């Protein structure tokens, strides 16, 4: 019996080799799509600048500050719980840099070539002021350099800036401890903080705002102390009271 095809053609057949090639092509296409999605995510990862100081005998004897290009930052230190105690504390806190200071940090890092070379003076006759380290990391680069003293102006400015940020956060750490355990010590600590803030020795005062706000909101704290906490908060964010 003869079978007639209505369209006048024979049934199409796919060769096994063609089917394998089609499957391989689809797999390659899927891989390319995945890579295209992955690259923008990698490029969007924030760059990070980190400063650390290790100086036995000082307080704190170790701390580090990491700041991302989006302004988010983290502070860690190992130090005495308070000036009156030898008990130690491993302290951590997160905060946001002001836009102006964040931009300045990354501009100075660029001026210092992202710490890709030697930044220490190499002068062994200089007094030891602690082992400092600056590092930079983004999606394409990662550099780090240690130093005691650097002749590079950009590194000097970054060192001063980060040390002043640490001073601000150390006041915050002490104030949080005194507010919880020793409220009578708050007034002297806040006096020192206000004096240093008005001299321009503290940077990024908004990083300590949460504990200052807690002190101001606490009705069990003396009014003169609460008023001083409010004055410090009113100095405003940014680099310092003098800028």
C-alpha cells in the first residue's frame, strides 16, 4: 500500500550530531548570559581603604578602621575597658562616613598610588610611633603597605585623619561604658570631648552620635551633662568643628 504525503514532502529528520551541537550551543549561550550578569555585580563591589595601628603600651594598643567607597565603615579595637581599669575590651562598631571625608580618603589613596609601593621613610632613627598599615582593595587591585613614618603628604594626611577618627570613636566607647556603669564620670569625659572637638582634633563626630543621644535622652543624667552632650551633637558631621 502506498502512503501519500499531503504536503508532497518527506518527513524531516534531525541527525544525532546536530542535536548534540544544538544542546552544546544552548549550554554555551547560558554560560555567556551568566557571565554577563556576574561582571556588573563584580564591578559594583565597593572599594575599601583600611588603616590599622599596632602600638603596644598605648590605649588602644590595636585598632583598625575600614571604609568602603559607599561610605560604610567599621571600627575595631583592643583596649582597656576604661582609663581606671586594666580589664580589656574587644570593641567593634559600624558607622557611615560623611560624603566629604569619604571622598577625601579615596582621593588621598589615589594620590598615594593605592599604597602599591614603599611608603615608609626607612629612617630607623625616628621614634617608634607604632606599626601603621594602609591597604586598598577593589575588584581589580589589592595593595598594602606598613610604615612607622611616611614622607608622602597623602599618607601623612590619611594617618592624621584616621587617628582623629579613632579618637572620636574612643570617646564614644568610653562614654557608652560610663553611661552604663559610672555616670558620675560622664561630665569629665564629655568636657574633654567637647574641648577636642572645638580644637578640631576629632573627625566624624556623627559616628559617636548614638551614645551622645542616649545620654541626652536619659533623665537620670545631670542636666549639665545632657546639655554638653547636646552641644557636641550640634557641632555637626564632617571632618571637625574647625572645618
